[in-house]
């Protein structure tokens, strides 16, 4: 193929529009090149030639807050020093829900606080700790310290993350005192106004991932404590009752404990005691 013809084909040019200078009006390669040079250059078509933009890979680095640093330190300490194990059960919440529906309004009018689920669990936990004191104890060197008081930490979402204020001597608190204290903790936690003293100590912790939708988790013990109870979301589920399948409001619960000081039998029985108290709240009032 002549050079001029090849160039015309490559460029997609019309030979009739190009002035020929060869013998007998023949079109030369030089004629084609001269024509190309005299034409305005075509702007690149960005839509076809441009590569797609790469996704952003920016990073934002912020200093760890003192409270987050302390939480991280203690969680690593718990995992590295304790022999942690978790046992599970499930609780039917029908009785507690009915009590709240029946007495909630009168309770709030009299005490100025809502009757929540947490006060029932605090009461149930205190009763169970009294029966299984290992879970309320802590290791001190080569000894075990058995506490005869019950300082219950209640995990609350605060303005700067999860905090665990402590209900001191929870065994001496009424339902109303527990609910008022928790409401006060929650309000001040959002404003970051809890004091360090209110967050220290504690002999046992209750955490409720259910408020965020968690169905099941394995909470981590807050050292030097020996146990933590994890509550979860309440869901209507089919269960067997009297040989029949019925729908009941159910909650999974998890007890993580330090196996160095708490045996599996005591852990399972503790959780069963909590279950019995919640499913029959009269047991809490009668302490049975």
C-alpha cells in the first residue's frame, strides 16, 4: 500500500479534500502530512481518555483520650492476667415487663424515676452474689478477698465512650434509689461530669449491649473484679412451655468470670439464680 494511502487510512482522511502535488495529480505522503499540520489539533476527549478517580485513602490521626487509654490498658490487663471464661443462659422477660407495665406509672409519680430493667438485674445480681461469694471476691497476691458488700458497676454510654459508675452498697438500695442513681449517672455521663471517684472500685459489673441491639456477646471482666454480667436485646422468640411452642420475650445473658477464683459450677448456678429472680420477681422482694 502506498505511503500516502496508508496514512489516509490511519487518519481517516478524505483524499478529495487534500491538495495533491505529485506528477499527474498524484497524492503524495508529503501532501497528507502537510494537510495534517495545517488542521487545528483536536482537543482530547476527557470522558474517554481520563482514568477513573482513585478512591480516597486519607487518614485522620487523633490522640487517644486519657479515659480511652485507661480503658485499653485495663482490657489488655484483664486478658493477659485473668483466666476468662463465659457461660450463657436465656431469660424470659414476661414477668418483669408486666410489672413495669402495671406499676411503672405509679412508680414514676411516687419516686420521680422510671422503673427500668436495670434495677431488677441489680437486685437479682446482689442476691446471687450473696449465694456465690467467689464471684464478688478478688485475688490479692496469694490470698482471696471476699467482700461482704456489693458495689455494682453499671456500664453507661457517655460523651467520651463507655463509662462504668459504681452503685456503692447496692445491697442497701431500693428499686427507686437504684433507678434514680442510674438516671443521674446517665445524664452526667453525657455531659462528661462524672468524677473519677464514681468510676473507681466496684466488686462486679453489669453491662447492657442490648440497648445498642446486641443479641449476644462475651463481656470482659474489669480487673481486679472476678465477674461481669452481659445483658442483651429482648426479642420475641418461640420457646417450649408445657409441651407447646409459644412466643415469649427472651433475653440472652452472659457471665464472664475469672476461672482462677470461680469454678464453672458456681458460675452456672449464679447465672441460673439471676434467671430465676428475673423470671419470678417476687423472689427478689422475698429474697428467696
